């Protein structure tokens, strides 16, 4: 990278030019992309920026490392040739319905088309959503084919057990007034908390009330769609859906202390089957490791649970987390329904989740849930009975009346393993 690409002058975002207004004002919730305006969080042309933060979520830090090491030109712009979505998603009515979408840019996958002229003029407008096609090749799905639970149709499920999907990556884009409303707080209070809890990383949160959109430095969401995506606009389409929050230890490495991978794979199998039978399967995978408390906190809690005097016990499951983190759960599902609205869905026929928080968030946002599907008992790992018993006792959905001995039995199993 040449010296000419660097500037010695540092422009503090907390000191904007007096009276300056964004060249591209945003009108959140407008009916079209052009009426709404492009989301511009790039740093190559500061004068064009109309949001707080920058593109890429948590990966913006790695971009900074690449620039500082001289391997990335900070002025370089992406070539978006042939990057257009591999399947059509939207637009849907929910994209412009008041308060339905506040945590993502519904037009984020269409910017190369909707703002072609601005990009040609040198405005650095970047997608926040990408849509592609892929195949999932998972041993559990191969076993389902062998067992006869999944049939090979050559379209969704293939002879080797792989499954075709449309895959969507979504970076968070927060409309701050809408996010504040979801959490029942004021926009000023939300801005101040974000500013203080990030140690002042984004001064515009408290100095630029005219900038109402924030690109938070957090992980995003991946959506996997099973079946014919062209069925999305048809509200008669039967929908199976698994909303899953990241659990790296279980999802990737198969740790048996929780039900995360078994439930995820059960959801994928159900969604594949739905896609084969004229419906659509939807798996939403949110980056919220360790109940959004992080993996370090998660592992500390594991240690605390196992080292209790009475061993790992369902009765103290949530208490151990709160002792370490100060809160039992930081996922706060209020923003989760946005992706369901983005897909144009108003009803989920088979909801593959026992979580009361996820159910309440969706229903509270006007999404009808017809049937709730719990994880089958035979899929619960031996070491995860403490977790599932604690969650049922705390309000998780169960199709049968709670067993009064369930907590006691779970504690007994925990002591046996100890």
C-alpha cells in the first residue's frame, strides 16, 4: 500500500462539520430501496457515510488489521460483478410495515442493482446480505437416508445424503428508534448504553442524533432454506422452522453437555422433509454464543456447575450462569423475528423449538405458530438431561405435563456421572 493512500489528518466522528447533513438521507421503512436510500458505512469516503459504525460487523477489526499491516488498500472498493443473489427473496409487504424490521436492511442483498448508478459514480455502497446456493453434507442426514426417515428425491435430498439449500448471510443493521421500541426503552437511553458499554467506541451514538442507523460490531445470522424458494410469496406454503442460537462446542465439535447439535440436526432433517413435500424448511442460525455471553463465560459456567458440592444439578442450572455473568441469558429474542419478516412469513406451521423466549418473541411480532415440536427424548445426550430438565422447569415447551420428579431424576443422573 502506497503512502498516498494514507492520510495524516484524523477526522473525529464526534466533531462533524457544523450544519453538515448526510448526502444520502435514510427513510427507514420506505416502500422501495430508492425511497429508503442506501446504507453507507464505508470509510473510504467519510463525507458519504450516513450511519454509525462500519460494514462487516465484528470482522471490521480484521479489516483494520489488514490495513495496518499494509496488505489491504483502505480506499479499495469491492467489485460486485456477478455477486447478485442466487435466488429471489422479496420484496415483501413486511419490509415497509411499521416496526416489523429494525435489525437488518431488507434491501441489503439488492444494493448492486438498486443503486447501480450511485455505485458507478464512485459511491461505496456495499451489500449487507448475500444469497447463494449450497449443499449440506452431514453424517446425521446420511444416517437418516439409510434409516429411511429421509427419501432421496434428487432435488432436495441427493443419493449421497447431501441436501440442497439456499443459504443467506445477514449482517446486522440496526434502526435505533425501532430497536429501542422493541426493548421498551428510549432511543437516548439505548444510545448512551451502547456508547458506554463499548467504552466510547462509537461517539456518534451520543453526538449525532441525526444518524439513526447503527452497524453494530457483532455477529450476524445465516439462513438455510430447504425446498423451492419461489414458494415464499405463497402464504399457503407450509413452513417448518428451526431458530437456533450458536453453540460452537456442540454444533461443530459434538460436545454432549447440551442438546444444541442434536436439536439443530433434528431441525435440519425436518426442514429437508418439509422441502420435499411441497413446503419450505427454514433454519435460522444466529451468532449468539453462550446465550450471547460468550464462550469464555460459557466454559466458566461449565466448571462452576460441575464443581458444585452436589454436582451438576438442574435446580441450579440458571443460577450458576447468573453467578458468573450477572444475567441468566443475554440473547433477548426481541430482534430475532426480523429475519422471519424479511422472508415474508406470517405463519410457521411446525416450530422446531421448545424456547418460550423465541415463541413469545415471534407471536408478539404477529407471527402465527401452529405447532411446537420438542426434541425427541432419544436425541438428548446423557450429559444434557440436566439442561433440558432445567429449561422445562423454567418454562420451555413440553407436550406433556411436567414430571414432578424430573428435576430430581436429572440431579440423580448428574450425581451418577460424577
